[in-house]
C-alpha cells in the first residue's frame, strides 16, 4: 500500500530533483528577507554606526553602543520605566477583572446574562479612535469619585483594566472545566471564593498564559491612550516617545532604532516567559476523547 504524502501549502511536494531544490531555495530566501529583513535592519542600525542620519543600512559597518548612549540621553529610560509601570499595574488589573468577570459569566446564572455578554462583545467592534473623545471626557472627570486622571499614569492604567478579549477567552475556558469538580468542593464545605481560588483558577493557568501575553502586548503597544492622557514628556510611554524622537530632526535614525529595539525586547521576553502556558492554552480542548 502506498504511503500517504503530506502536501505543502506551496505545492513543493510535486517538485523533485535539482530544479525543485533551486525553487525551494529562492522562495525560502525571499520569505526570510521579507519577514526577517526589518528585524535585521533594526539590529544592524541600532548597534551600528549609521553614516546617513536620515537612513539605515542592512550592512553593518562598525559596531557601537553610541546609539543607545544617545537614546539614554534623550530620557528613553524614563519612558521605558513609565511603560513598565503602566503595563505592570494595567495587566494585573486586567487579569483580576477578566478572571472575576469570566467566573460570573461562565458559572452563574442571573437575569440579563446574555445582554451583559453581548455588551462585552460589542466593545470589540468599536475602534479606539471612536472612543477617544468620550474616554478623554470620562478621564477628565471620573464618575462617582470626580477625579481628574488626565496627566497621570493612572489615566493610562484604569482604561486597560477591562478588555473584552481577555474576558471572553477566560469565560470560554472556564465553561470547559467540569462542573463535577465544583460540586465535589461544595460537598466538602467550600464556598464560591474558595472554589474560585483553589479549583477554577489553578485549572485556568493555560488561559491565563494566553491573556497574559496578549494583554501585555496590547497595553505595551498602546499609542492612542497615552496620547490622550499625557500632558508633558515626563508622562510619555516608550511607544509615544518614539514618535517624538522620530520627529526630532537632531536625532538620527540609529538612535530611534535603538529605542525601538528597547521597546521590542519586553514583548519578546514576555512571550518566552509565558510560552508554555500560551501553547497549552491554544491547544486546550483541541482534542477531546
């Protein structure tokens, strides 16, 4: 019996011999250049001396740290610290809100449940540009407490505390947890809080890895929100500061790319840190027996 063959998406399985190797080499090389080219240019220009302050190169001429020194002189470390503060407290708040809301949506039954779920889902359909003006008005006079968060890092943290994507991911994952586990815990005398903390939350670690990575990247890459809230450069986050550096004619492109590399590294480190939980979260429920 003939062994089954797995065809590739590009149809290379039907090509054999020397012409096939040449075609594969050309196509794969083009793909590497397209996808890895910008990253290579970023690394080379960040660590290399750029002779033309208005351009960059893919060919390293002389390795140097001058670009990073100049970036530090432009207060990039302050912007980096602001970004870490916003993403740290924002992600913590987002996870707390997401797991709490998801537990209520997945395990509780109350009037208006479908309406609440629909309202949460509808927030994903609105671009942030539409919400910019009403959000700035709310932050200028927060209801109930009447506090002005414009010009503070808290104004960048509070709005990202609730994200529909994280709530939906956690809700769907918690619905897959067997209800028998909760019933057994209730027989042993556990209440809702104990069940949530000791049963549901530990089993939701794969989903926590997923919302942790996506939430980190969402908050870290925020541009519109810091633009609305910040009133002076001392409150800039790194993505917002990159625009200011790019607009400064006295700052070379090598300095801008050095700052961009510093903005890229935390996202890579976050993915590596949550990689195992992320992969488990993506494959959870894919195979059911």
